[in-house]
C-alpha cells in the first residue's frame, strides 16, 4: 500500500519541481536571441525547403489547436509556443495538486475516494489554464495602455524634430532614439527593419500597429506619409493628434476608475448588511 503512495508522491513532486523550474527559467532575464530577429528580417518564402523537424514541433501543433491571442503575444514579444507551454504547465500543475493533497491525506490516515482527486484535478486543470490565458490578456492590456501613452510622447518628439527642419524619416528615427524603454525599442526595431528591407518607415509602423493592435501608432505613420509624399508641414497635426490622444487616455482612465469604484460598492453594501445583522440580532433573539 505504501509503494504506490511513495511512487505517486515522488512522481508528483518531480512533476511539480519540473514545472517550477520551467516557470522560473521563463521569467529569468535571458540573453537576447539573434535567431528570431534574423528570421523576422528574412522571412522564408512559401517554396522554401523544409528543414529538420524541431524538438518543439508538438508545441506548434498544440498552439494551433489552442488558438492563442496572436496580437497580444506579439505585443508581449512572446511566441505561440511559449504561450502554449505556459498554459499546459498551468493545467498540469492544477491536475497534480489534488493528487499530492490526496497523498498527504493518505499518509495522515484519511484516504479520500478516487473520484474526488480526479474530479478536483480536472477542474483545477481547466481553472489554472484559464488563469494563465487571462493573465496573458491582462498583461497585454496593461502593455497596450503603456504603449499608447508612449505614442503621445513620440508624437510630440516627432513634431519637435520636424520643427527643427529635419526630414520625415530622420525625424522618426531621431525621435525614437531620444527615449528609452521597451516601447521605443519596438519602434526603433521597426524603423531598422524598414531601413534594411528598403521599405518606407511609415508603412513599417502601420504594420507594427496592426500586428500589436495599437492603432494610435498607425496614425503616426499616416501623418508622416502625407509629409513624405506631399511635403506638407505636419508638426501641428502631430501635436493636435497627441493632445486628442491624451484626452482619450484621460477619459478611458476615468471610466476605468469609475468601474473599479462601482465594483467596490458591492463589498461595502455587504459589510453594511453584516453590521446591521450584528446590531439587530440581540433584539430579534429576544422576541
């Protein structure tokens, strides 16, 4: 009787330890990989010969089945395989936890029915997978709001560069080189790709905006395209767009704050009812 319990405990502990190791390894800062950057710069054609199958090919098939949020992953600079691995590891952790709890209870002398850990494991697997999925969506939502705020500053910087008699392409590059941060690094990368592939930078900015679902960055490309194609003085247009975008962000923040405040009214009302129950209970008990 102790043999299968020991085997289950060792297997569950090893699986949980492996999951913790993979999660810690994923969240540790890694050395920048040149391979993905080169693959983005030189996309293989449709008729390119297929190479050797990758060791993570099963993750690619699983990611097609799970249908990951492509735009959110592109904004967070993650691959569908990384998303699939995190969801599967979360589901595996939820599946193993009830078995470990059942093993601990069996060691204490209480053996629950087999259906209890199995049903709890399946339920926790679905719950943990959903939590991992919505965690990606929440992080992408926060990153998208940060990207929009950075675009406001970028619009002002581009307008300043144009006012200093720089050309449209040079204004985009110099404005992106002024500030630090992951947002400006993504913009600088898009401008470098446009330079290497002989594309216009506003087209590359529009493609980046569509890929990460930040239409405000596409506005920069559209305004600068009119400046580059027609020679129009667009620095005032850029400033007006930055001001309108700030007003829109301020309105969204107020709406989000009001929604949070409305959700806080529910526990406040419940607390009032609980206090009323404590106050009225002595009088009701005497009737």
